[in-house]
C-alpha cells in the first residue's frame, strides 16, 4: 500500500462485531493515512491489533480473515491484497503506539519551563484550544478573555493571530494537558517563545474573567484519575 493510496475491495461477507451484523457484497475502502475504513460509504474505526487468517473455506470460495472488530470473507483473487493492506495498517498502528510511548517517556522525564513574558507577548497566537468543560468555565468566558487581551495588544501595536504563523512571537498553549515538554520544544524549534493561557491571564490581571486556578486543578485531577485507572 503506497503513501496516499486508497485500497478498495468488494467483500463477499463482512461481519461487524459491534453490531453483531453480517453485510453481503459491501464495498470497503482503506486509507493509508488513518485508522479508519469506509463500509458502503460509512466511516468507522479499524483496529488491526491482531490478525487471524482462517485460510480457504472448504468449498474453496472464500478466504476468511479476522481482526478485533471485523471478519472478512473475501474472494481468493483479492485475498493476498487484502491481507497485505491489513498487515500494513497493523504495522502503522504499532509504530504509532511506540511513538506515543516514546513521547510519553520524554514528557515524563523532562520538566517544563515557560519563557518569561515580555513585550513580545503582544504578537501571539493561541494553540491547543481544547479541554474546557463546564466545571471550570465556558467558551464565552474564554472569548471575553481573548478579546480583552487582543485590545491590550492593539494598544501596544501588537496583533492577535487567529492561527499559527511565523509573524507571531509567542505561542500560548490553552489546554494545560498539552503543556508538556515535547509540545513546548516543538514550538521553540519553530522560533516561538512559549507560555500558557493561565500565565497570560495572570500577567494581564484578567483572573476576574476566568478561573485559571480551577482550570489547572481540574486537569491535575484528570491526570491523577488516568494514572490510577490505567
């Protein structure tokens, strides 16, 4: 399966474990760049963690291949191509999992340090804008904070960039869960200074608009929960 390629199969019988359903003569498409497949045009997650090849049926009409979520009955002419695609997706998944482990190890072994906030803060963009829940605030509150900071930037001849751009000086990370060594290092390699949303709110004395302490506390609680659970 070459980079960017789409592989398409007509599967004689497809068993979907989650639905306990078997579909006849369906079209299944595999994509090189993600872990999803299309079944008759509907996108669903594909997990190739294990592959079980049952070989040729007794009537020599089909090969049967199992994965955690699916069972494929496929024409012998398409068997090897389908098996190669599934194995390719499995290898890709294993590589991504190993990369995730390597990233987690780096983040666990290295402490994070933010850049001191200086005059460059008036030219910035906000990154990783996610992770907000009702417990700590609303997006309307965040938008009010952004507007207040933007007005301060305008007064100081600065610009709030809506997206990442080389013209910016500071990358402000919104989600505390993304304030980790690898993400901060990646921004620095691009030439940005890096700080967190909480530090900027505190720097501009805007804590009346957003409870940054509760925001941080919530993420710390989530980290502890995930640590105990997994």
